[in-house]
C-alpha cells in the first residue's frame, strides 16, 4: 500500500510538472546569440520558477527577422522597442515592465583616430547600422541625417554588436548605435570612439505581453521580474547576467506602461525614414 501511495504521488508530481504552461519570450537581438542566451536564460529560469510557468527564450537571427515575427504576433512576451512601429502596433502588445537602467540614446560614432569630424564628412560614405529595424541604431540617426541633408550609403551588421565589429575593423566610416550597447562593447573590446551626434533619450527596451496571454500569467510574470531586485537569489542572478555583457547597475526591471514610451510612438508618426523593416 505504501509503495502504491508513493507511485501515485510520483505520478501526480510528473503530471503536474508536465502541465506547466509554456510561453515564448522573444528578445531583440542586439548582441550575439551566445551572449544573449547567457544573459537571459538564468533570468527567465528564475521568473519561470516564481511565476509557475515555462518561459522559453526565442531569438531571431537579425533585428529585421525579430520584427517580422513580432508583426505576426509570434511572441507571447517580448523584450523589444520595435512593438511601437506602425506595422507591429496592431498586435497590441502591452508594456508591463521597463528596465531600471538609464534611458538610451541613438548615436552616430566613429573611431577616435578617424579623420571623420562632423556629420557632413559622412556625405557619400559607407555608414554602418545594425539593421533597418533598429530604432535608436538606425531609424533615429537616419532620420537626423535625412533632415540634415547628409546622404550616406548604409551598411548593415545584423545586430548592434555586429556593426560595431565592422566599425572596429575599419570597414565603415561611422556607425549608428545604441549608446549603452556601444559603451559596454567598447569597454569590453578595448576600443576608443568619438560621438559625432546623439539623439534625445528614450526609455530602454520594455518587456511586453501579447493580449492572448492570460492576465493572471501576465501579472505573475510582471511580479516575478519586479521582485528579483529584492530577493537575494534574484539579485545575484541579475548581477551575474549583467557581468556577462558588462552591464553597469542598476539591474532589473520595474513596472512600466505604454505611457512611458510615448516619445517612441510620436517619433514614428513624424519620421522621414520610410524603409523601416
């Protein structure tokens, strides 16, 4: 009888484990797949355990492919600022979190020893960008170049660090970048660079949920992320993940909403850039 009871309890536990709902968590590819996985997997494992669900990391090869997947509504949760694009807005992703990190800015940068001194010097030159879908890495700086009448030949690197690598190798005269990713990359790679132009600030990438995800699940995921900062285990995981990419504090997320990203939405209404992908 005792053995039967143990068997029944074990069977119940297995069935319960199998019954955990699984949800995709799309992450905008700014860095290599390896770095992205090393950063996010420990965080998603923690949130999954606390929210009693299974969050599965999904990373597209390029920002353009990530945007296309978001436009098709393929992600249950998503870490991306592309959700404010006109072609993705109809999916009605709801912002639930924003990073505690400082706001981000678009920059156009060149190597410190480059002869390029002004944006006008880029006229007719090859200039690098992550992809046509990158917000502060392409759309924001390209909009400024168009308004200033500076015509460049775009070269794309697939993601933020991809084009930064081309800049480091001298394959492009300058690059449009996310200021935070550029700063961390330069420190890690030991390169010096000069900022030719910098945009106004935009809140860092949000975490959003697709409307098909049950509200109870959304609340549980939001709470688990927010509580990480005050939980010793969660705080340790955030710090270890941050060290992987050289991210400075503060770490973690706080509650957020669409209102926090009003300037992103306003930008898309007035941009001169028409080839967003």
